[in-house]
C-alpha cells in the first residue's frame, strides 16, 4: 500500500519526467532556436491526439478500466486480458526506470561520483523514500 506522499511522487515522476537526455539536441541542431522550437512544438503534436483519443474513449466507455475496458468490449476477453497484462508489465518497467533517472540527474546536478555498491544504496534510498 502506497502512502499519499509516495503516490504523489509516483504520479509526478510518471507524468512530468520531462525530456530526459535531450541536452545534446541543442548542440546537434546548431542553432538553439530550432532545438527550443522542437521542444515546444513536438509535445503538442504528441499530446493533442492522445488527449482527443482519451476524451473520446472516456465519453464512449465511462467505466473504470479505460483502454483495457475498451479493448475488452471491442475484441473480447482474451485480447482485453492480454492488453491489461501487457499494460501492467509496461508500467512496471517504466516505473522501475524512474530511480535510475533520478539518480542520473542527482549525479549530474551535484556532481556525485557513485560506483558499484554506492549506486545500489542510492537506488535503495530513492525507492524506499516516502
């Protein structure tokens, strides 16, 4: 069972992790203007269709379960179950990457040099933090 602070942290890092690893784009784009324009325009090209799809699905299937319920209704229980299982596995791996990203940013921000067992203890602290 997650506490409220753990759930808030999980939700925050799940939805607003940002563009991790995007720093070299400015160097490769040549002009920083193109890199900034890309970082401003591409999220809208990505997010608007997803938002419209989610709004349509929520109004068509106003049930708990979202896309899993939609797939279950459209393709049957077997495909619906597979969609739910694959979604759960995807979320496990996605959330498992968050401590590595947080530690990478901490190393970059504070200039920490952790190696070997130090990395494992840092990951453990990030995971167990409330």
